[in-house]
């Protein structure tokens, strides 16, 4: 009997067994790591079904769940005091990353992030400078510029409107970019501008939004752009009732009133949430500031079957040319600066 072939066979079998064991161990470790990963999201006022900012964030979280099979925890605040309590509870219950939707959550993120330095936090539309916080903001004025151009290109009266939600610098950014886009096409155009209020309640008042829109239509506006969260639902309904145009905001709202919603100022909150969850899971998440505009496809305008007949090929060509000029720096859309 040849001893060496037997030994070789035995060693080969052992090595195979070791390799299989190692593979099982690594798979188990990966499964355990994935099981331990727990993303969470805290929505702003208006709730996850506001058909705007929060809903876009929710869609990003849902896409992550669908793609990875990993469930997430969520919380919808109904009063300001719930913000830090909700975040703290999510952190205590093992959240790996918490996405806070909206600038109003900045102070809560700052407080809770200090208490839980091992937990990652991503805040949207605000800046919190801490080693475990990522701040994602957008150049909303760039998409608003294109929407302003669209409004001016279809307006027959030379008068258009803007209805904002809470009167804050963020919404002033939308208004300023919109006005610049309108005047880029028609320097003589008249723009009516109203803010819904000065408290968070301004995000959830469709009745007030409809009233403001009707007032602007009564003064001759035939297109009104809203940047008002759920309040904008009233703006779009008023436009539909009056046979005028509205422009949606934050998510694609064209489907709400086909033929009446001219376009929507897109803001990729869904992409931001998906990216935050995915990067945290992959270990590539980084703290610091991230600003997304037209060059990064972070903002834009919507074009689909619901508004294709409204934005004609000629209008689309004008918008695409302006978009390219903004990306190249030929057109500079001014940033709003609070007084």
C-alpha cells in the first residue's frame, strides 16, 4: 500500500472541509452583520403620505427595503417635542443609522447624536457639524429656475405665482430660483408671491394653499408654483378647478392632476435616503456635508405621460439647453441669502 497517495487524499479532504467550514463561517458572519444592521427614519411635519417631501423620503426607504430585504423603523412626528425622544428611542433600540427628514430636526439631531456617538445620523436640508452626522442639502434654486422658465413659456398673461409653505430661507431659495427662471424668459413678467405661514403648521394646510392660489389666479396669474409640502395639494386642486396650471414640488406630482400640473420641481430626497441607508450598510457612509444640484442629478424637473402634451418638444429643448448651461456654469442661479 502506497502511504503518500493516501496521505495526499486525506490532506485534500481536510483542506476541502476547512474551506467549506470557512465559507459557512463567513456566510454566517455576513448574515449576522446584515441582521444587525437596522436603518431608521424620522419624518418631518406633514407625515409620510404628504405626496411631497416626506413621501419621497419614504419611497427611498421602501426601495432600500425592497432591494435588500432589510426592514427599517420609522416615526412620524405630530409635535416638536417628539423629535429628540423618537431619535433617542430608535438609537436605544439598536438603530445603525437614523435619517432625519427636514431642517426642523437639526437641533434634535445635534442633541441625540452627541448622546449616541456610535450611531450614524443623516439629516436632510440642514447642517449639523458632528463626527457622526452627515448633512445632505440641495440646490433647489436650480430646478426652480427651470420650472420658472416653463411657467413663463406657457403663460398667456405674463403673470405667474408662487405659494410657499413656512417662510424660511429654504423656501425663499425656491422662490428666488423660480423668479430668475421666469425673468430669464420674460423680463417683464409679473410674479405674485405668498408664504402660507411662519410655523410648521404651514406645511399641512391645503385649504390655505387653495385660498392663496385662487387669489393669485384672480389677479391674472395662469401658472402657480408651490413649495409648500401638503399645503401644495390645495394649490394644485385650485389650479385644476380654475382651468389653470400648477407646478408641483419635491416629488413628481404630475399624476395628481394630469393636464393641469405643468411639471414638478424634483428633489431627489428618495435618492438621498436610499444612499444613506446603502452606504451605512456597505461601510462607505461618511459624515460631513453633501450638496446635490443639477450636475449631480440631485434636482430637476419632471416630464412623463401626464404632462408630455404640456411641455412641448420646443419647450423641452429650451429647458434642456438652460440645464446644460447651468451645469457648465454659463448660467449662474443665485443662492438666496437671508438678510
